[in-house]
């Protein structure tokens, strides 16, 4: 028989935790119809900050400073973890699962850092560990991968998974802002944190593409081998040149299943400006899923925020309640998969190289690239002729390691002032 | 204990049925890992056509002419219905459910025509009735609505749900083809049937938006009250004028939950050409789901075809097997909802009216519209001045009934030759 009152404990009342409370309150009637005849009871909320502003005064009665109290309370059925960061969140999740509680979280760092261990633990204890909100929170991609795309081997995922960097790149691209200006605006509007490193440097997208790859490819992979690179070096000028060449610059998270290994990486990329993903602007996220004859399936939606994340967390809670007495294992990560060494991956490249403007320069540079087996699709001299000039190269598909070696050699040429930019091209 | 061999019976081996077989065969290993420790056994396939071309000779041994044999076979656990059309498919589905078999189908006509009755029957018998492939087959929208968007009241769905008409409109728009030419090309390429009426006249999209509305709004609605209109009257010229005004013409399926009632309809519409949906071209489908503060969530993917449909059907089979001993009711259509009378809905309008080119015409026409409370946003005279001229009007939001009355009055004016076009505008 179905338990009628499902007791929930919430760990952490930051933005997302408050979003969860708001969704639960505002959609109470709808949710209760959805989980009929069950009802949700918020039994305890843990937060260190006792002065927290709660719009419902009743919550103060159930507020505790001790997270421990929630994960050990025998009456609590589902723990919602919205503390964020690796510890203490991870230990609390582990403790809750061991106590036989279901856990819902949006915590990508915990999943990236200890996901397999936690999933094993959940399986052993026959409890759910759900985390739809952890990746592109407004897009139900994990549900799609685990409920609806289960009959076809997926070959590729290409995502714009970080809203902060997408906002910055969109501002640079559409309004001609430079990087610092766009970052400042993102911070003012709340799209970037005061310390934006995790977003800007690709770490956030790196955690997310790891999670998507594991779920989509049913794979056991080693997070440490995934390459990531952020957008600090992207300039307004390169965005303009890219546009002239028919491309838009995006921070892409890529995962390809070659059959032999997985090619997973995060880096800025030039993508064709007519592609759906190129047109996903602002703080939105977009995900393309591809599989053999199946065609392309693209999702776009909000990537972050209290309400999208809160909605997905509560949807996970609803999913658990609907399946309450019917535990089944949602995620199979059965295949141990090697991640391709980054130097062995292939991409065409956009390069901007500043040279002394005199005869023979192009021949010298081209010679070095040819030696390293990198060939050019197009070469355009940019800017006014003068003492120095910028040359923009688009290369054919080339091995990452070879391009790096070539660039190292090229910087040593007397005629070369500097490598201004080197951005990979992804022909989606 | 979980049943180890799950016996499947397939009804009908048309395009989709063959797609199901292909997916099951080509992805056998992947699917078996997914449903471990279960295995799928295709026990019987029913098709009247004994000469059907099956790539696996073993299937001939299990081929039967009698669909009855499958729905009554006590050993068959899951029936896949891929006959299409209302009868005999509906009766076979009912029979299978009554026998305690789970049913998976892509048959939108059966669901549109008898969905509530069938869902009730499935619930009574505690068996699954799943139909992900019935709407926008390559897009897992039903899974998203029933598994992942369950905590938030959705307010709006806007879909491009018919690939045939989208292909035709895209060809007209991008290559300047006229309607007949584009339709012929769609037929040659297999995107349109020899008798394309169901697609062209909006009937297909009408069935699909009914299904999405019922699932998304958890609503009991009366199919018969949904207005639908196709694309036969769309001309190349209007597509050109629309583009000049910043719009693209699409066959839209719309469903809005006003709280009081549902505004559901299918008709061609001008939508802003920069919107994601406007850029979903060819035979692709696109669906936008909107809900309060949650933001917009957009899906795009293949709308039809043996493999997308086959994949989704097999994914439904996998979902049933994963939940085999744990029946739970997936769809709650608990709210009886009224559909707003079409004449009471509101849209801005694009109108092209052919008039005698002489002074005072505009005043006469404007007078009629003003009388019917329809006001103009812009008025542009098109074409060379001569005996007659076309005037293009964009109206403000106006009541459907009022626009119709105004148009009737306007055709009676002596100065008006004819109403060339009247297309609604949807500012997404």
C-alpha cells in the first residue's frame, strides 16, 4: 500500500532551495493531483543561516541548523540536497542513502566527483538518487536520456551547457561588447558570480558533459581525462572574423562515442551560424543529441535559476512518489569506456597569427604547418598593412597534437609576432 | 521476480512496424543491457500481406495473418500496434488490454478518437498503454510531459507538428516554389502521401495537439471542439510579404491554458522569423512548452519516419520492461476542461485585400473594420498601381468572430475585388 504522507527534508536554503519551496507552495494543488492519493509534507529544513528570509512563517518552526538531523530522521522519506559544492553535500547524501532515504539533488559537483559510488549505494539500498536539475536545469535531458532514448545507441551530444559564458559570448557577438564589459554586465544581472572562474574556465560545463556522457553512453568514464578550456581568451575581433566566415563562437561541450573510445571535451568553438545551436543566445542552454539514423534532436531552455532548477527537483520528487513502492534502477552505466587522449582528437582550427608584414611570411608559416600535417582551407590577411598584419587561417580537420606542435614551432619563427587566437571549429 | 523472457507481438508491418523490427535487431545488445536480466522475444507478427519483404528470414516462421491470434495469445506480454488508422486498430488494442497485455502504439487517430476510454481500460487492468511515437515521433515530448515536467502547471504549447506541411512551407519560403510545386516535390520525396489531405488540411496536427493538450494540461477535453485549418490557401506571395514584415509562415498547433478554459487550434500563422520555431525547417517538427516563470523549453527533431517512430516505440517497450512488476499510472487526465469557442479566441491578423485602385477605398475598408472593433497596426499598398491593387493589413489583436464578420462585410463593398488572404499572426 502506498504511503500517504511523504515526508521531505531540505538541506540548504540558497537560491535553489528557496526555488524548491516556492514551486512546492505555488503548485501544491497541481502536484497533489499528480501524486494522488499521496501528499507531500515538508518536515524539516536545514540551514546554518537562522536569519534566512522565508516567505512562509510556518517554515521557521521546522528550520534546523543541523543537516545531520534530517539525514538521520527515520520519518523523512526523501532528502532534497540543495547545499551545493562537494562537501559536506556528498557525505550527507551518502548518509541519507544509507538510511534508506531517496535523494534528489542538483549538485553536479557531487555527481561528477562521486556519482558512480553514489549510484551504486542507491542501488544497494533500493532507493532513488535523481538529479535532473544538475545539467541544464530547465531542460529535462536526463529524463529524456533515461526514459525515452533507450532503444538507440547515441553517438554524439553537443551542448551549450553554461548560461554565464553563453550570455557573455552573446553580448560580445550581438552588441560588439568586449569580454571584460560583457562579463561585468553578466555579473550585474546575476548571470555570473563575483568569482566567475568555474563558469568562465569551463569547469561547470565539464562537470555537466561528464554527467550527460555517463548517462547517454551508459558509460563508466574517468572524469580526470576530460579536457576543458574556457572563454577568457575569446576576443570581440575573433567573433567578428568568425561571423564573416559564417560562424558563431560558443562554449561547446562535446561528447562523441566512436565505438572504440569516447571523445569528450569542453572548449570554445566556431559553429556554423545557421545551426540551431548557434541561435541559442543569452543565458539559455541548448543540447543536441544525435544517434545514427535517428536524426538530430535538439533541446533549448533555461540553463539555471531558482525556478527551473526548483521545478526539476520537485519533478524528481514527484517521480519518486509515483514509483514509491516500485523501485527500479534508472541508470545503467555498464560500460567502462576510455576517453580519447585530447592530443589525438581532430578538429579544424581557426587561427589568427600576427606577423611582420613582409614577403615570404606566409610561405614560412605554411611550411611549418605542412610539416606537421596541418593543411589550410582558407587564408585571409586582415587589418591594414603596416609593420605588422594579422593573418586568419582556417585549417582542414587536423590532429590536436599536431596543431599544438605546429603552433609552438610557428611562434619561434622570426617573422611571427604572436599567435593571437587558436579556436577549434565544430561543423555540427 | 522479474519475468526473464518478454514476449512481444507486432500488429502490422508497414513502414513503422518494419522500423520497430530494424531497431530491435540492430540495437539488440544495447537494449538487452538496458533491460537486463530480461530479454525480448518477438513471438508473433501479424500482417495480411504474406508477401511482405522481411530482411530476417526467421520472421516468416512467426508471421500470421490473424491479428486476433496475437491479442489473445496468453504468452504475449506486450502488443505493439503499428497498423495505423482507427479500426481495426482500436478494437485490437482494447482486446489486448482486456487480456492484460501492455500495449505500445504510434496511432494518433486511435488515441485522439478513444484515448480516454483506452487509458481507463489500461488503468483498470493495471497494464501500460504508451504512445510516445504518436506525436512528433523523433521528439520525446510525451515522456518529458509525463516524467519531467510534473511539478509545474504548463500554460502553453506551440508546435510545428506536421512534417509534410512544414516541408512544403519551407520549400515555398526558401526556394520561392509555389504550393503545387512544393507539394509535388514532397510527394516525390516521400514526405507527403498520394492523398495528402490529412496532413495538408491540418487533421494530423489536430490529432497531435489534442494528445499533447490532454497530457500536458492533465485535461479531459472534447476533441470535436478543436478548430483546425490547413495550408491549401497559403501562397508564395503571402510568404514573401510576411518575410518583409519580419515573419515566417508555419502551420502551428497551439494550446493555451487560460485557467478558465483551453484555447486549442491548428492553423497557418505568421510567426516572428527570428524565433527558434521559425527556423525549424524541412520535415522537422518543433515544440515549445511554456509555463509561468519556468521559461520556454523548445524541442526540435524528426517528426516522422520508420526509425524515429520505431525507436520511440521500442523505447516505450523498454520502459514497460523496466517497470514490469511495478505498474503505475502514467497519465492523469483529471480535469474536465472546456475548449474556448473559436470565434472567441484572439489573434492579430495578416490580411491581403484586392481593391479597385481609387481614392477613398482605404477609408471605406477601415470603417468596416473599426465598426467590428478591429484596428490596424500597419497598412501597406502592394503591387503596381493600375485598375486594381493589393493592400496588406496587419491588425492588432482582435476577436476571431469580429474579424470574420468584418471580412464578410468587406467583401460586400463595391470597391473590394476579393479577400486574397487572411492569416493569423502568433507573436510567440
